[in-house]
C-alpha cells in the first residue's frame, strides 16, 4: 500500500509498504532515517521513540498505515531544536553516551519531558525515562545529563 | 493483508461486519508485537485510530463514557478525580510511550488475566458497550472475560466505549511486580468504596484464568463497615477481608510467580487497600 506522512515537516510518500509493517521500519528502511534505533521491536527499550502528532511513542508499535496523514518527528527532526541541542551537549558532558545506541531514543524521551515539565525532579526524570533501556551507562550519567539540560534551558 | 481504515464509527462497524476476520487495531501495543514477531498474520487489520470520536470521553447523565480510543495517559491526566482506581492502575502500565498509545479498550480486547485496567474496572462496576450492525449491547466487565486471553465479543462486534460511574468514594489499586515500571503484574488488586450503595467493589488480577471479583469478600466487608458513623475498621475485618479475597483467587505457578505467593500477596494487598480507602472515607 501507499503511505503518505509528514516526517520532520516534509510530506513524504512511500509505496509498496506491507500492511503489517511498523512505522519504525518505514523510517529506517524506506526513508533513510536511521536515527530511530531498532532493538527489541516490542516496546521494551524505547530506542525507537519518536513523536507522533506531538506525542512520544515507540515507532516499532505504530503500524505504518496508522501514521498516514499524521505528523511524525524523529530525532533527526530535533537537529535544530534548542532544547534538544542542550540535551545533546549535556549527554556528552555527563558521560551519558557510551555505545550510543540508546541515545537517540533517550534524547526524544527527555525532550518530551522537558517540554512538558521544564524543571523535573528526580522522580519525574526516572518516570519519564522508564521506557528507555541503556545497557552501558548504568543510568546515573543519563539522569545527570537531563538535570544539567533542564538547568540550562530554564536559565 | 488488507489495511482497513474507517473514518467514522458507523463505517467501522460496517467494515467489521463485512470483514469479521479483521483484527481490530487501536494503540497497537499488543497487536504490533504479535505482528513484529510473526506470531499472527491476520487477513486484515482494522485500524480504529482514524475514528476521531473514539478518542473522547464525556459524562452522559450520571455515567462516564470512555471512548474505546482513550489512552492510559489521557486517563491519568484527565480522569484522576472521576476514576481514581483506573487512573492509579493506568499509571503503573508500561512506560510513558506505552501509556501514550495503549488504550483501556485494547486491554479488554487482549483480555489478559494480568491486564491492569481490569481489576479497577471490576471494582468500579464498569460495563463494556459493544456494537455491531446487529445492534448495541452492554456487557458488565465481570462477564466480559471467557478465559485466558478470551472474551465474549462476536466476530462482527467492536468495543465502542466503557461505561462507568464516576467514583462516589475512595478507590485503590495495588500491583506486585519486580520493579516499578514496565512490568506485567505478578498479581494485582482493585478496590472501590460505593458509599451510596454501602457496597465495596473488588477486582483480582493475574490470579485466575480471568480477572474476577471476590464476591464473598465484597459481601462480608460491605456489611461489616460502619458506613453511617464512619467509625474505624472493626477489629479483624481487614484480615478476614484479605483471607476472603485470597480465597476467591485460583492462581497458577508461572514464570512471574508461584500460586502460593500470589494468594499471600493478594491477602496483603486487599488488607492494605481496604485500610487506605477506609481511612480516606473517614476523613470525608
Ligand atoms: C512494553 C509493553 C509494556 C506493557 N505493559 C503493560 C502493563 O504494565 N499492564 C498492562 O495491562 N498491559 C501492558 N502492556 C500491554 C498493552 O499495552 C495493553 O494491553 C494495552 O491496553 C493494549 O491496548 P492497545 O490500544 O495498544 O491495543 P491493541 O494492541 O491495538 O489491541 C489489543 C487487542 O484488543 C483488540 N481491540 C482493540 N480495540 C478494540 C475495539 N475497539 N474493539 C474490539 N477489539 C479491540 C485488538 O484486536 C487486539 O486483540 C504492555 C505492552 C508493551 C508492549
Ligand atoms: S525497538 Fe521499539 S521499543 Fe525497542
Ligand atoms: S550507551 Fe550503550 S546502550 Fe546506552
């Protein structure tokens, strides 16, 4: 089937999409947007987190056809975003990136948190990132990075 | 495979009648896992997220109508007051990404004995509004489940809404899991006080072939409580209530826990949730 969807502000159209295919597959394999990672395909790891109509979701659990006519924002679409910029810098400074596989999903999830709650407490940060797994860092550096980014963006 | 995408509820019902084999698709948090892992290959998918009306809730007289498209996140954000038990249960589901997408109706559709919405809906006395081209029927949640992952929907039927009275008293939900996020319940328990009817509602999760009420426990405790005077919990009532709840369960041993542990944990959760709810009721 054909799927038309707005991705990072641009209207895109892809053909020959299998009806049971995920939005994640379409983004990575058909649109050349590999920022969203594919690890578990069952909603457990959060490395595929994207915005769908402004709401953070696991792209692996959205059927491509469900995204038709909707607005998708991936980690690539956050390139010029101030909040995401602060997050990226804070992640690097805090040592929150080791292999980096979990990072794009965490950036989107943390971005979503800071958009809703500019000054989150630790419990709020933990809750917001509960759906994102990291096998390297042990999470402390990630929490630290989000705290730093929050301080900076609020000023 | 076909991807069917109705734009209105009437169209959805008509499409389901024409394609009874079509698998309904809401938030996809259960269905997409099955598809991604090749565990199911339905002839067609019936996507309900294009039906805008479904994602709304509204008060209809003294009943709250929760459209089938309402997600856990919406319940947490918007219905904490009206449906505190369901909102508490919703907060424990998966992660933000799962709650943003997963629906209460999808939880019913999957009919897992461990589904977190079920104990809260049972305790609150909710009904499922089911529709097909043949008509509308209302199924009490207690009669909705037919076995593990089975329910009473006919192939041409869809869930349109969940009907539940806004809370008239305190409601509680407790869940046992290995950590705070992203866990399927080892077992769970929902409790609702209905002061007008002087009745306590219960719901047991993940401790029988289907979610179920603890009827003897409800009858016992409803009679023992000092509804009028709002006095303290009479001696031994909470303990006996816990025993009766545990008695209503028929759990099995599985990867998440043993039957013995589940029975024990249920008695503890029942006792505690009753204590919390009654203390809140006494404060008024
Ligand atoms: C990582 C992860 C964590 C999870 N954590 C939890 C948890 O903590 N607690 C919990 O209870 N569940 C959990 N789940 C399971 C799942 O999120 C829930 O069961 C959710 O409520 C399913 O809703 P959905 O809208 O995503 O349903 P879908 O996956 O779209 O559908 C589920 C089933 O319901 C049917 N259905 C959907 N809508 C209708 C309708 N209107 N009429 C008739 N049938 C319908 C579908 O055909 C399908 O059989 C988790 C899942 C994942 C992937
Ligand atoms: S790949 Fe989507 S949550 Fe893991
Ligand atoms: S940095 Fe390697 S998974 Fe998180």
